[in-house]
C-alpha cells in the first residue's frame, strides 16, 4: 500500500526547503561578518602594537608613542644644551670684547703718553 501524503505536506516541504535555503544564506553572511570582524580586530591589534607596543614592552613605554616620547626628551636636552652653549659663547665674546676694548684704550693712552714726551 502506498501511502498518499496530503497536499499540504508538499506546501510544508516547500516552506521548509525555502527556510533551509534562507538559513544557509544567513549562516554564510554571518560567517563573512565574523571573518571580516576577525580581520578588523587583527588590524586594530597591529595598530595598537605599533602605537603602544606589546605587553612585553609596556614597562619600557614601547611602540611609537614611547619612541616619540624618548625622541622628544632627547630634542629637549639638545635644545637646552644649545641655549646654554650660546649663552656661554655670548658671555665669552662679551668678556673678550671688553678686554680688547680696554686693551685698545690702554694702548691708545700709552701711545698718547709716549707721543707727548
């Protein structure tokens, strides 16, 4: 005996098939989203490691931020050294200029004294 299925079973089968197809599509799109999300998280981690360094470098201020901080400190030290050197050089030139001026005035006074005699 062959069992005859009622007609509405075909409709139910068709609906289940369309649900399965939609479920596959949704699953594929969710998989794509998860893949793209993992790629973006990986990129964000790389940017974080570039800027802040890894967990192993955190105590030494690793990464680009730490490097810029160290570079800024070196530039500041160099700038203060140049300012001090310029101040010392200017003071030395002022002292030498004053000594030369006094020496010149002493020579001119001696020259006048010698010429008068």
